[in-house]
């Protein structure tokens, strides 16, 4: 067992509470870093990432090894250490703050032996304490926000009631992931995880929209059964008509102090008009439309569109696009800054407006490009399905901005 006597610092590796979509568990490594199970095709993408795309993707920070332990009560423990990194893998760029091999991360949640409700309650207690201890004064986790003890999944009538809570989707993915690891692998098996930038760490109340981009979602390696399943999902959702569909969402409601959450099952059922209404809902804080973030979002999407059009051979199948802004509005008296300060902010690449929003591409497990180590098929030209989705997204946001 790892203990203090061995000189290693034991730290909790938490489920990432701001995961709003996807099926793979994201976990928090430290305040600015998340980790996820490594897929070679995704690693290949990050290792050969075009310079122009770096501002639109999370920073790649390296690889870490993780192994699973189970105690006599069935509690599952994930242990990860930089000292277990395989030779040749990247290192955490800020690991210099601790001696090599002294940082150990430990996560202990009852999965198979516990109900989802118990897991959520335990996460609420432990995460609240962890964030309070590690980030005094920063509102990482509102302790007065209640966790939703039932999931966002549809009820027996195939309805998905609106929830006003922190998004339980990440905990849902985490529990499933631990159960899969427990049933499939023994305790000595080492699992490689990617370390990536936590792109929401700078936000007080991160409002996040997870969009599945493109008109095709299956990778080149998909079985005929999986291919048919993904084609059907696209045909029955806005992926076919708009080239984009909603996979998850959380938006801070200033009037209630809660997050309004939607998951991928909600997004799949939306019509094009329903998609537009939900996009507008994502930009509404319960009191009014956040017009202050609309223009910066559109500007970043246009910049991304310009970059994607130049990426020949890339196909971003099944990847997502995150749109992020802070639910905490800029202070109304910000306009009273003296002229000198205002001029300074305007000169620093519109930092004042762009710092309020982020547009980031994520999930590249099925991304293919010429020269990829995991390449299956070589394509010519840019990803027109992705471009179609971006153009429609920009058009809809511009219509919202113009009050249409």
C-alpha cells in the first residue's frame, strides 16, 4: 500500500464534476488538468497537432499509468503515478513542483457494491471538502447546490424532466467506467491515461455546451453493426440536417443559483427548431439572454472554421466541440474603468471579450489524417461534414443575436 512512510503524497483523484457529455469517464488530476483513458488514435492526434489548431484544443500534458484496486468490501480504488509512466511518453509539464515519483493520486468510490444515489452523496461530501481545502475562496463547487440523486436519463414515458442541479452525467460515466474496469481486468493491469488541460478551470460557474459535430459519427474501424447504429442516430437527429447535435449541456441559472442540465438523450430527440431553442436556452441565465458572450463565441467559431477549412485529410469523426462561458456575469461597473485601462485591454487581442468564452474541440479517438500512426483511410480535402455543422451553428447564433 502507498503510505506517508514511503514519502509519497496521497491525493484524491476525483470524477470531473463538469463533464456534460461523452461516455468515457473524465477525472480531475489537479486544478488545471483532467485525465481520461488513453486511445492510441487520440494520442497520435495530439502528438502531431497542427500549430493552427492548438488554440482550439486542450493542451496535451502527457501520459500517466493507472491501476485498479478493490478492497474486501468491493470498493474500487484507482491509483496513478507519474513514476509509472512508460518510457517515451510525455511528462506533466508542471510536475517540477513535486519531486519525480512522489505524487500519487487515489480515488476510492464504491461502484459495484453501491447504488448510484450513495455514490452521488459520497461524491458530494468528498468533492466539497476537497475543493474547499485545495481552492479556498474559489467557487469550484457550490455547497448549497443540491446533487440530483436520480440521473438525467429518460423516465418510463421517455420524457426527460428538466433538472436544476450540478450535472450528474460525469458521475454516471465514472461509475460505469469503474465497473467495466473491475469486471474486465485484474488489479495488476496498468491502464494508460491521457493528461489534458482542464479548459473550464478558469470559470467560476462554467456554462458548457457539448456539440457532436459533423454528418458522420462512425470511425473507419467501426463494425458494420456499429456503423449502421451511428448512421441511424445521425439520420434521426439534427446531425443529418444541420451537421451538429447537442450531446450535453449545463447552464447556470442566476435566478435559482442552480445549473440547468441536459444530456445526449435529450439532444438526440431535438428537431432543427428544438436545437435552435435549446441553443438560445444555453445563452439564457434565467433572467435574460447573455448577449455579452454571443459575439465572442461567433468570432471564435469563425476563426475555427477558417482553420478547419485548411486542414486537408483530417476527418474528425465522433469528435465534440465545447462552447464555454462563465455563468458569473462581468460586473456592471466594469465600464467605469478609466480610459487608460480600457485601451490596454483593447490592445491585448481583445482579451477582455475573448477571455469570457472558449471554443474547444475534444474527443479525437476516431480522428484520422494523413500520416497518422493509426490511419485507416486517407482522405482528400477538409472535413466538409464538420464545416457544414460549423456554418449552420454560426448562422443560428447570428440569428439569435439579431433577435430572429
